[in-house]
C-alpha cells in the first residue's frame, strides 16, 4: 500500500468518515477493519515503508497465523483434504499419498504456504495413475528434492533433522555445478531436472551469482 493511501486509510479510521469521489460532503461510516499481511510491518516501519501511526491503529487485536512450515503436524490433514477435493474434481480414484511421497512433502520448506500445498496435491492427483500419489506424480521442482531426501535419510539413519536438510540440498547442487564447471544446463542434466528447477534451487541457496555467466545452451 503506497504511503499516500496509508494516510487516507488512517484518516478514515480516525475520523470514521469518507469523502466519495466527486462529493464535497464527508459521509459517516461505521465499519470494522480486518487487515492481513505476510510482511514484517515493524521492519517496514523502520524502513519508512509503513506508517507507524497506522500500524498502531490496525494492531489493537493482533493474531499471528503460523506458516505451514511452522505447523507441519497439519500437513497430513490438509493433504488429505486436497486429495479428496481434486480426486473428485478430476474424477480419479486417488485416495492417499505413498509413504515416500509423504516423506518428501514433510521435508519441503513450503515457501508458498497452504496454496503451494494445494497446487502440489492438485498436480499429483492429475498425474497419478494409481490410487496413491507417488513421487513421480509431484511437480518437478518438488520431486527434485527426493534425491536430497535419500541422501539425508541415509546420513541420519532414516529421519534427517530439519536443520540439516537445506545444507544437504545446497551441497548437492553446489557439487553438481562444480563438476559441470558452472554450466547450469550440464548440471541440470546430471541432476535429472529442468534448468528452471535448478535455477529455483540456486536462488534459494544463494548459489546463482558465482555461476550466473555460465548458463549453457
């Protein structure tokens, strides 16, 4: 929201009136305001991107909704809900995730939150050829992590700790890029993924800059 719009909203909340376009007479209103954001507003205030006075007007009652990665115990229930939804929509006999697909989804970071999970399950339901969604039915960028999951599982004796998963993934990608001499196309082929999926992971782990000039053909 631009700072000018923030100022207008603040006046509306404080004065409880609006000035309609083309009108010269303010109009009284009686409303409740519910605002939502995925950004750190206190950091935005420090950067002068968000008005502090508006923040305190809006945050009289503040409710924190944790991201999906913070409540992994809900993932199974949500996945089952979306499987039922999309199996019905696509007229498929899909009813569950395979065990290895569940392990893969359990270790995904879910930057897109619940919407991303819904998209992944919808994709899986569309691609599944059996009653369960397996790894090969999942989107490529998620499926790529299955190789990393196997490394982590072997290292940790079956259940990798969450804080080591990203480090395994980063090292796996960095090693492939090093062997390919920084050529992204060659590294992607070695990893058996698309170049877009590789670039997504490189950006995630801050690996893009050193190899930026070697994109391959």
